[in-house]
């Protein structure tokens, strides 16, 4: 019994000698919401196209439901695609668009009507069954594309940046709807996006891709809190990067010198004395003391810094700081009703502050250029 | 401001006068009640009535319509499929074929007429209906290909992938998606071919024989003895028919685009 509904083994693909996928391995569980996240050109859409069967892989194996897909054309695969452009048939009504798949399976009459209308009800479009795609809004077209795909009850639904053409508010609403739809149907979703927020909020697991490789594969939490390399750390959310050097190694604890200061930190990775490392800290994990806060000895353990810019964002205030060591540091401060001193966050540009971070929430990675 | 406006108007009047005055004169004189004179002698339907009473002329018109309809139909079938093939598949010699289609469009009619004549003669085909039909199909095909190709190139390529993704075979994709979407361009291509075929003189002159007379050649031979009001009337009728066809073709293309 194979627990993977989809398995990629050492899959590679090149366009005109330009590699787009390099030995990609990927395993997807049945019923999972999996997101391929990466910048444009990283190969995420190519994986979808290989799974759908629009293009053959150059090397490696692609299994769907344990079955090798090599010789199976797209029309015989139990996967359906929601295209970025939706690709609705402009000459057919909404009903006929959705009925396209079932009709090819020789479903007729009452049964056809029931299936199509159920799919349209699911995306709340049953009133618009008689319209043409050209008469619908972007969000409605998106739903038709969804209905047209799920009506076939595929094992896996492939979604190629389906929300990218929608405006911010609609996109938020559709994210929620998609997630609910996926739970209700129990179909495996493979979702492609370059929007990290979308990836984190919707997925069970995320594969972060770069230059044809999967850089990290894990839950949104793992990806965000424990990035495995600098690319993932930088691509998913904002992060501060402080260069340091290991001075005392006593795994799992290390003394790391950051400029003129030494901090004792924990890491599951193994470093040697003298190794250069990157200390990665999320802006929201940075804590700030203002000049009149804390005692002198408390302050001695903190990093002095200067406020360079104050960006008011409504629910947060973002600060761009310059440490005395010269490194830049960005922070996000939440309005906090319990903390009177920080409550109004009325930082001034040029103000002197003292910072540190919630220790052990940082990530330590070997140095990369 | 004012002199410039006057110049603009004069310029437009000259251009449109140059383009359309001859046609207007022809139509007006087709109603002139005088056999040989350019002098205006009042309105009459005589010339139109004479035309409809002339069995030879009617036969030629019928032949022309027959050739136009048949050649347009065959050319549309071949041309539309060629356009689909050029869009959809990669094959050996594709750039060459695409180039040849344009060469065929640009070839002077007289060259094509003589070339076809030599071909038919060397195959010892008797000149007449069949040779004429073959020739008209030949020069119509590129126009259909270009019309259909320009529409098909505007397609979202994902449409075809979507059809396959939903379970359609290659044949089902062409029948249910490609052909319905191409219908307006196919119809426009047919009408264009029909019109081209209806008024072709040059190629037809070389490839038809005495057994099969078509309207443009008939007019040509009538005009050699002097332009009679009947010819005016005939040309006016052909112009009317052509305009209607072009109008329908344009409407079809517009409707397909929206």
C-alpha cells in the first residue's frame, strides 16, 4: 500500500538545454494541500505541467497513485488543472464549460445536470449557468474554472497561480473558499504560487523552490520558523541577517561573536570553532528598549542602535534600525495594550534605542554569500 | 485656421473623388436612357432588363457563381486545416510552407495564369470547368490560411490543454473547441474566396476554354466592342453583390472577436 498519491523521483526537465528542473523529488499524501512556492522561473509551473501530462519529463519517474505516468496522455490522467488564465471555453456557457468533462465520459441527461449543478452550487454560481465566460467577472471566471475541474472528481487538482489575477480583497476571500472547498472534497491540491503569505496560510505543506530545485519541504511553520538555508529564510517573510563567528562550541550550545559582543545560543546544527555563521532573526522577534527603560546593567547586554525610519502600518509600526556595529535591522512592533511604555510606539527618527531578540527564536545557518 | 480647414476638405474631396467617382459614374450611367451617348437622357431600367433576358449572360453568371462557390468551399476546407496544422504542430519544412503561402499571395496573376496554363497543357488537361476550378482553388487557399491563422493565433493556448486535461482526445479537441472557435474566420475566409473567384479575370483568361464562359471574361469580351450601358448595369450588380459579401464577412469577423 502506497501512502503517496503523487511521487516524483529524480525528475529533471530542460528547455533547449536550459535546465528548469534538477533531480526533483517530491511526495504528496492523499488529501493534502501542498503548495509549490518560489520566484518566477523556479520550475514550479513546470512540475504542474509534467503532472498534467502536457509535457514529458526528460528524466526520472512520475507516479500518480503508484502508477507510472510516462506513457499516459493528459486526457487519461486522473488529474485536472485550474489554469492561471482560467482557459474557459469562450463559445460555451458556464453550464457547458463545466459539463465538458462529464460529457466526454458519456454522462447524459439528468445525471449530467445534477453533477454540473452540484459543482456550480459548490462555487455559488448556479444562477449564472446560462452566461458566457465573457459576461463574468474575474472572480466568477475563477470559480467556473474550479467547478469545471472538480466536477470530474480528480484524484489531484493542480492549481497554477489561480488567484494571481484577482484583486487583494477578492484574493483573500478566495483563499479561504479554496481551503474550505479542499477540506470538503478531500481532493489533493497542488497549488502553485509566488505569494509566500498565500502559501503559508493555505497549505498543509510547502515546497520552497529555487532554480529548479526544492530548497525546503515542510509545514508552513517549519518553513517560516526553521528555514534550512538563506534562500528560504529570505524568500518566506522578512528576516534580519547578522553575520557572526562561533567562538565556543559546546553542542547544542554555542557562543557566537556578533561584532563586539558574544551571545550564547542553541542550535541543532553542528558548528566548529571559528565557523562563520548567519544569525537570522524575524523582525517581529526583535525587542526594543527606549533610552529611559531598563537599568544600566540590563542595558549592557543589549545592542545599541539608531532609528533610521519609522513606518506606520496600522496594526504595527515597522522600524528600520542601524546597529552601532553598522548592520541594518528591521523590526515590527505590535501595539500592545499591556505595555504602557510601548503602547503609542511614538518612535522618532534619529532616536537612540537598545535592542535584543527573543533568544532561541533565531535561526543559525552556516555562512553563505 | 480657416485656409488650413479648406485645404483639408479639398484634399479629402480629391482623394475620395479619385477613388470613388468612376464607380459612381458607372452606376449612374447604368440607369441612363441612351445607348451610345454620354449625354444624360433620364432614368431607365432597360439595361438591367436586357441583361436578365440574355441567356448567354445568365449562363456565364451561373457558371461564375458555381466556380466561386465550389472553389471557395474546397479552398476553405484545405486552407482551414492547413492553418490549424501550422498553428498546432511542429513539422519539417514548416517555415518554408508558411513562406510559400505568402509567395503564392504575392505572385502576379499573370504569372500564375501562365504557369497554370503550362502545367495543364503539359498534363494535356482540356481547358474548361475543371482547370478553371483547380486554378481558383489554388489562388484562394492562401487567403483562407491567412484569415484563419490570424484568428487562431489570438487563442489562449491553454484552451487546447484545458480540453485535453478534461479528457478530450485530439480529435474531440479539434471538433468541440478549435472548429467552433474558428467558425467566424472560416466563414470570412469562404466569403473572401468567393469574392476573389467571382471577379478574377487574369488567371481565368488563361485557364478556361471556349466551352465554359464566366462572367468577368464575358464582360471583358463585351467591353472590347465598346462600353455599353448593359456592361455598366452588369458591373453595378456585381459591385452590389460584392459589397454585400464583404459586409457579411466583416460582420462575422467582428462578431467572432467580441
